[in-house]
């Protein structure tokens, strides 16, 4: 088990799941991964739980809004990338051909934004304050992998290289 104390800019640091079936998702992931839930009060109409392994944060589950449920938005996992400055990264994303889904916003434990790459994939930006992201890796139940499946890997690769400095590799799995 590796305890994480800091992320470098460009590292995926966090993942959340928005779901219309909050109670069902909590039950499912507890059964599959042994996650425990630390429910966090976020207001009367917002259910939000920090999911943990061995007392360490792995991700968050939250209940989608009533508008999202009415629109039948499916459950969605969203990875977040650690950044030194959310506003500056949003500018880089826009200059690289991305769209801004959620403008930079200060929240209780840091600053965030959500961007969309030119192929349509969304990814979150996280500038840590008191919450750095997941605090555990290399152990069963920890989030360990994120990938992007896109019909335009070259377009996506150029975007992520420009925005985060990532070196992207494609892999053909034969259809």
C-alpha cells in the first residue's frame, strides 16, 4: 500500500462518480471493492460520500441532480488531473481546441474546472487545497487505471500533450 501525500501537476489525482442511483452505487462498490463510505454534508439536496479503503480516500460518489435524473443522464466516472493553477490550465485547454464545461470554481477544499477535449471527452482539473485527491494507491480497491477510448486518438493526444505535457501512446487491440 502506498500512501500519497502530494501529486505533481499532470498526474491523475482523483475520480468521482455521479450517479442517479446513489444508494445503489454505494452498496455495489462496497460489495465489490470493500469501500467504506464517509458521508459528507453538502446541503439538503446533494448526497456526497468519500469512498475509502483502510481509512484512506480513493474516490467520491455523488447523487446526480434532479435535472440530470430527469434528463436520464447516465452514471459517469470523471477523472481529475492535478494542476498548479486551474485558471491557467483552462486557458491552455481553450488554446489547444478544448471546451470549458465548468469554469474555474473555488470549492471548500481546492479549485476545480471541467474541460472537454476536441474529441468530446470530459476531464476534471483539480488544484488542491486541503484535499489533495486520492490518498492511497497500489492496494486492492484503489483506483489504478484511467484510459480514453476515442475514434480520434491523434487529436486527443495532441490536446493532452499541449495541456498537460503528457506523452500519449496508442494501442491497437484488434477491434
